[in-house]
C-alpha cells in the first residue's frame, strides 16, 4: 500500500483507501516489515507492509514523529519499534533472562498493547521511566500498584496469580501479563504472598 503525505495534523494515515485520524490510534508497532496501528478498542485498525525492514523502519520513524507531535498534551512512550499513548496503558512488566529482555505495556483487557525485545539489562531504564510516569499525579486515577519488582498494574485490572513448577504467573482475562521464573519453593511462596498482599 502506498501512503501519501499527511494532509493535516488531524490525520495520521492518508492512503489511497483509508484515512485514519490520530485520535483513533493508541499505538503503533513495527513487526519485521509491517506497521500495525491499534485502535481505541485495542484491535488491529490498519496494517502497512513494506518491501524491506529498512523501509518499514523509516516509515515507523516518520509515523512515530507525527504521532508524538500531534499529541503534545499527552504522555507517550516511544521505544525502538513501538509507540503508545500512556493514557491507554493499564500495566507494564519487564521479563529478563540470560538471552533477552522483554518490556510489555498492557491494555485494558490485560492483553499486550505494545512490547519490545532487546539484549538483557538494556530495557531497565525505559521500564523505570515508565514506572515513574505512571506513578505520577496524572495517572493517580488508575491506581497503579507494584505486584513485584518488574510488574506495575492498574487496580482496574484484577489478575489471576498462580504458582507453577517454574515460577509465578500473572494473567488478566487469560492474557499473560507477567512471569517470575524460579524453581525455589521458598522464593515462590514469598513472591506469591507479596503479590497477594498487594492485591487484597
């Protein structure tokens, strides 16, 4: 699909077959050579495909810049391959192992709004900045609370928490939200108790 220049500040996408206002989009993700635009209903609104990953990355940077500049009054998170309006974020989590780190922003249904993967320990700063912003006055009404050191979740979501042989899993509406990997039974018991205290 060929996309032309944006005709006004009100529209993010101006293609031959679709016009999408900035206000209708809550996030954009770059996945390989595709751009996915997510609606206020947390559904896929529009996808654009490109011949190369490089072309997709260039388009993402252009869209992300326009997205941010058209939302000057809003807090926006921008990662390397995703961008999201924080007023639509209901939780954040960071998972790390020896091979990679995954930062996930959760939507109002407990599903993934956007996520990005990187080398271990490279997303810590972004996670802390997000946590600081979501813990600020602007988001007081969301009632964010720490479930564990790498998971901040709005009190508007009621998660299921389960001990498993490999750790502790947190889900919302059967959507995976967070996982702490450990086979240490004592650590699992303590973690589960701490999460219970945070929730009840």
